[in-house]
C-alpha cells in the first residue's frame, strides 16, 4: 500500500508551520509531504507595511523556503494554484497537477476593495513583497520628480492611506519615519508632504480600547499624520479619494488602500461554500463537510466558542493553526482521535514607528510608547522563530545581534 500524500497549498505562516511540524511528527515512511507555493521564498506578511514604506528592504522581510524546509523530506513545488478538484482529490496548478490524500489550504489573503469604484485601478495594495516594493519605489519616485521639477503640484507629494485598521496605521507609522529621510535626501521641506489616513468608521484600530487609540492618534498627529475619520470613500480616482456626502476630493500622488482583505479566490473557484470570502471550518480545522481537507489562516473562519465570533486573522493565529493541523493530519493517518483547536492569545501589539507603539499583552496589560515598540520586535522575532527556526531569527530578526 502506498503511503498517504499530504499536500499543503501556500508557504505563509500557517502552511510553513504545518510543513515543518509534519516533518517532526511523521517519518519519511509514514507520509509523503508536498508544499506548493507561488514563489521559492516565504515573506513575513506582517512586515509588508515596512517594505511598502521603505523602512525595510524586501530581502529583510523574506527567506528561501528551502532554507527552513528540508527538500529531502518535503517535495517543494513552485507554481500557482488554480483550482482544487475535491471529487478527484486533485490540485490544478498553472503548469501541472498534483493528487492528494490530505489537503491543507493556506493560500493567504487578497485585497478586498468592497466594490469601491476605481480602487482596483487607481490604488496601490500592500498585498505581497512585489506590490509593497512598488509602493516604496513610487513614493521615492514622486520625491525625485518633484525635486527635479518634473512635477510642481505639492499635492503630488501627498501620501493617502485608506483604512484605519492594523495595516493602515502601522504603515503611516513607518511613513513618519521615512518621509523626513526622503525630504532630506531630495531637499524638500517636510511641511510640503502630507500623510493622510482616511477611515470610514468614527475611529481607528477597533481592536484596541479608547485610551490606547487616543494615544496612537496623538502620537501620529504630533509627527505629521492627518486623520480623516468618519469619511467613507465612495470612489478612488487617479487624483485621490472621493469621500463623504459632499464628494470631497482628497488629493495625493500616492494612494494606498489597506481597508480590507479576503481569502484567496481559489476557494470560490473550487466550489467551497464561501462566507464573506472564506470557508468555515470545524473545531478540528477541517473544512465543514470535508474529511480530509483543512483550511488555515486567512482562508478560514475559526470560531471562538466563548464570544461566538471568529478569531481575527493574525500571524499568531495562523502559526498556532499550523501546529494543530499537523497533529490532526498525523491523527487521521494513524486512525487516532482529532483534537480541537484552542487559540492561546498572546496579546496584540501595533507599531507606530520604530520607537513607538501600543499593545495589550498578558491578558489585558496595556503598554504604549517605547516598551510597546520593543515588545512588537519581540513578537515579530517570536513569529519568525516559529516559522523559520533559530537560524532564520539570527539572519532576519529585528533583534539580531549583528
């Protein structure tokens, strides 16, 4: 009898942790493990806002998959997933096909524009390494053109960020670090460059309490960020965002949308039942109604039994799901009972630049300022350790000793 084949789609947080855990839990004789990813590298998706601002290079935010997953234990396929055929237990790729006995869908997110007119065509998205790199390059190009006299309108220097959630606020936090550097490099007065955050809700960062949110707003405003809260975006044009009932145009030369994400469209194409862009999974992380298919990370909704609401999609959620998925796949192969996923919340920390931040840690302890900024680096390094191991932390970590 041939050994079962476990196929993992996506080498993000959840997929990579699942693959690494499976190599520890199953011998080469017990299962064949296949990891399929579009690129030959993993990138830290929670660091992309730094790449987009230009405060972190793309290479600092990524590492080669073959450096952390043994190619002798895991078959690595670099290709784009097009569709999952559940009836045939087959994954259709751009250049080939792969069959499976057990499937883990961890394909990550795509940007959700919520149908806002012109957003898809006219805004930049912080979606992956290349899209984030493009934003940083575009921002600097605007400065270079202004300095050279190719553009003379001050509005072309404006950076407008749509969305006051985690990514949007951490992005403007990095921009307040980077913009002064660019101003100095291109001899442009700092007061000519506006950083404007536009949010439809009456406030930002809904995952934090009013005290921490108030601190974040004051901190960022003191460093030059302008907030337009309660300003719903009705359209994105080449000139900027159109907001509010009076159709006000907020002009900018760089327009970035961070207002929402959804699960990978492969889910819908493959006939899975989609709920707000993702699939619902049972407590053991299997897709509802499926015996051998798991969905993790940004592709799934995992319910918190206490609140009755799904857990927010974070890096720590995805890594913890990867551990449990690997345990349950081993259990299925050995005809053992599966375990339910229980999320262990380590807290939430948001950076507001290099030396500032806010957070809730250790079951409700509030932190802000430099201590939160330091804790954010600890959180980033811990996630990096879980995904890539100690060598990766030494090479790429925020607190690396060299």
